[in-house]
C-alpha cells in the first residue's frame, strides 16, 4: 500500500509539472519576461547555498575560521576555470573535507 501511494504521488507530481512546463514551452513568452526568467535558477541556487555556507549552527554569520567559505571559494574558482559541474562539486567537497579533518 505504501509503494502504491508513493508511485501514485510521483505520477501525479510528474503530470502536473509536465503540463505546466509543456504549456509554457509551447506558448509565446514576451522577450522581457524571458530575460527575467533567465535569472531565476541563479537566484534560487543562491538562496539555498549562501545561508549554508555563511551561517553556523547557532544561526549567526561566521566569517572567521569558516572552512565552508574557503571550500565554496575554491569551488567557484574551479567553476570559472573549468565550467564543469562534476569537477566543481568534487573540488568543493574535497577542500571542505580536508579543512574539517581533525
């Protein structure tokens, strides 16, 4: 019964999202709106990443002795140089792992 609920929920979610994307893809979007929508993924990703990097466990900003900032900076540098997502993720995680070894 649980698996049936999971599968049905997944199918309903897929169908709803598919039709929403399908409708937008086949419609004529004004150029000004298309220009604005190009920045949505960057804005969403920034709101997910920056709090995790900057805030510590007590929800205060920690800039000094924060290994996450150095790991994120190294990942940013690798992104600029290689433009490869996999190498960026590996670099960021590897730098964070090295800095947090005790």
